C-alpha cells in the first residue's frame, strides 16, 4: 500500500501503521509521514538502544560519583574517594568495581534540576520537559522513542519497564496507554521466572485470536476503504505477535546465562533486572527503563518500587544494607522492612560494572547507551538524623556506550558540592543528548500527534560527551 502527502510518496508497512492514529489514536497520516521522514533524515548514528537506570528517590552525589574530601566536617561525609583506572578521576570508595571501569563511562558532575519534589523532579528528568502545569503532559524518553521509531524486532516490545518505566511519572503522558511501556514485574532472580501476561489459558487465547481474525477482516476492508481501520488492525496484530511469538519469554529466561555471570550482576531482584535489560536489548528492544532501588529499609510499597535512595536518615548505613536493626531503632522507622542483601551502593556497583563489561565483551556497548541518573542530588550538609535531604541544585549522572567518550568528566561542582562551578547541564540537555545518541535530532524532530510542531527537546547535546 502506498500513501502520498504533498511532497513525498512512501510505502507503509503494517508496522508503520501502528504509528498512525488517524481517528482512533489521533495522528494524521500526513503528520506521521512528516515524523518518519524527519526520523530517517536525522539518523546519522548506528541504530542505538538505551538502558535508562532511574535511581529512584535521589542518590547523593557526595556518596557516589562526586565525593568532596576537602569539604568541612558535616558535609564531606564518612567515606573518602578512591582512584579509578583513569588517572585523575576519583569516585566514592564504596564503588570499587565501577572504579575499574571508568574508562567506559563519562560523569556529568554539573547536573542541575529545578524541583525538590519526587514527582515533579522525576517527570522532568525522565522526559526532559519540566511539568510546568503541575501534571505531566510530555512522555518519558522511552515512550517518545517508541512512538517515533516503532518496533525493531517483531515480538519484542520496543520499550520495557523493570518493574516500571520510572517511578513517580506517567510515562506515556499525552500519548496515552497505546505508547506506554511493557512493564515486567516480579523477581527475575526467582527460579522459573516468567513474564506475567504472556501466558494465557487456552480459552482466553482462542478468544483473543478470534478477535484478531475479526480485526483482520476489518483490515482487508481497510485496504480498500480506510487507512484508519488498517492502523487499528496493525496495532492489534503487533500486540498479538508480542503475546504469542515467545521472543519476550525467551529473552527473560536468565537460566541461559552462565551462573558466574549472573553472580557478577548480583543474585538479587535488582541485579537480575539489569541482566534482563541486557538480554532485552540484545533481543531487539529499543529502550529499557530500570527503576533502581533496593526493596527494603525505611520505605516500603506493595508494588515493589520503593525508592530507597531517599536517605533522609542514616545514609551511611542504609546505602550499604537494610539488614538487621536500623541504627536509630525500629521505633524511628515504623515501616521498616529488613533486607539482608546488599544495599543500593553495592548493588549498583556490582550490576552496573557487570553490565558495562558484559556489553563491551559482546560488542554491544557502542550501540547501547547506558544512563544512570536520579531525580535530584542530596543536600551538602548532613542533617541531624544522619541523612541528606532532597536537593535539585546539584547532582551527578553517569553515561556510557552509544558513542559516549569513556574516561571523561564533564563539569564540576564547588568545594561543598552545593552548586555547579561550571556550566550546568539540565534535564532538557539530557533529553537532547539521549535522543541524539539514538539518532533523533531534537532540533528537527517533533512530538507526534500534536497540532502544533513541538521539538522533542529544547536543550543542547552535552558538550564533550561524544567522541
């Protein structure tokens, strides 16, 4: 089938039709053709995917990638820096494995946000657009990538959340549920782990297949009468392929991996989610968002997405473990949930270092952008409860792969880690940078399904990040 707008004739595949929302999903055919043409013209890099590690709750830059050993007592904290395998670059001493992989990543130490709110800060960081109206309108990065570039491999969801596509946010925003992430909940470290929703009882399978047959009949009519019906057919056809092909379930079968490699990632729910992300990318997923937070400690949630980087108290204990009795006693932490495994810092150190090395060994690092970032940093001064509070004025992010120059530090904060001492790089700039790595030029690419042309990012690509 061929469709023509005022300037171009292009053949639409059934996969393309998923992108067209005329009538049903809201994007006109000419608008889709314009978006696809822009996306194709701007794809100057290899076909790059992304693993976005959202450090939910807000990590302290002092205790991760921007230690301040010369700051006054009460600011510098209990831990010092250690050298990395790149001369002149130091990170927190509690990240010894990542210290040996500094040649693979870049640190942006002059990150700066705008909001100390978990929800607003997260929406800003995950979408690159500040939610000025108090409610998220623009979609998260993965949803934009999915809407513009579609599926890379049939049967593999283009955007996956582990277990959700960034906490505190409404990932698809105005795009609606049709462009939401495929969330994979559950514990991939558990024996016999399978993705929920991809195994149906036979009666439900038959009923869904019957529905597809009916929609397919509508699609055949659409070939003669309606592009809208064709799009509707293609949408369900692709969903059905994901449901029945078995590719997603095979990607989730971590038992195929050597036990030694699984142990390097960490034999826990978070470490195995990072390994699952690598398998999904290798299988053909475009964008995986990981909600990185140890499930335990002073904050608990029934959905398994507790944001335990939010260390308002006992930061030097809670970053390492949530086992045993909390330092200030259970009375001070009524919602305490004991977890005897490693805390956020050792889990991040194990899983991220294993991921970078694994991607490198498999030849996937150059085509996989890895981003580790939270919604804000934390206050320079340690509070009276031995913790650090929300702080959007300064923070740090790690980026690797996808053309990023390893062994690089971009920007700096002042002696106390209170404010950027160099040019600040904001979420809008990270948006432009992520899209650029994935082949989308933010200056010439617009959000789909909006009547007024709106660029997907208003920032600039971070200077000095790419080789």
